[in-house]
């Protein structure tokens, strides 16, 4: 499976408005990269094709931007869940400059190891790791 299919198309198909669970760094950043590249492609096409056809491409670009708005927020919330932060932290983006810097720091932070209150670590591929992590969490409670 290629990266575009795995991180962009599957995110749109399977987690369009899913605000629950966790998302790995790679899922977030590849989705962001592909969204950015598609937006750049639309912009270049708009300039190359001129006013008539370029206007149609601009409308398609706006539809694309609206279509990925909800999944982008959902993915950001799931990324925050992965580091143990509630999704409400996403609203920090409303604070000019500082908000985006804080979110970028959060989004590049490594996953919280093991299971947290938002679910199992998506990095774990071994089910025995999940059982071990749950036992450790239960012992600490």
C-alpha cells in the first residue's frame, strides 16, 4: 500500500469525522503533506489554465478545502489524544502566533507509550504489549 493511500485516502474514508482514539505522528504529517501538495497543485493549475478554466479549478480547490476541513480537525484532535492531551487543546490555535507554535510542538511530540485514556498506542503492533501496558496502568491505579 502506498503512502498516499494509507495516510490520505484511508484517513478520509475511515476516519472522516472520527474525533475518538489516537493518531500517530506519521498519519498526521503525511495527511498534512498530501493536503498541502494537492492545494499547491490546484493553485498552479489555476494560474496555468487562465481565467475561464482556472476559475473552475479554483472552485474545485475550494470544495477540496472544505472537504478536508473536518478530517483535518479530527486528525489533529486524535493526534493530541496520542500525546495524552484532550482535543480541546486544538482551540489554542485561536491565539495568534503562540497557538500555532504550541500545536506544532504538540504534533511533533512522540506518542505517549502504552494505552492512555484515549485508547491503545497505534504504534504497538504486538497485542501482548497492550496487555502488559494495561497491567502496568492497573497496578498504578
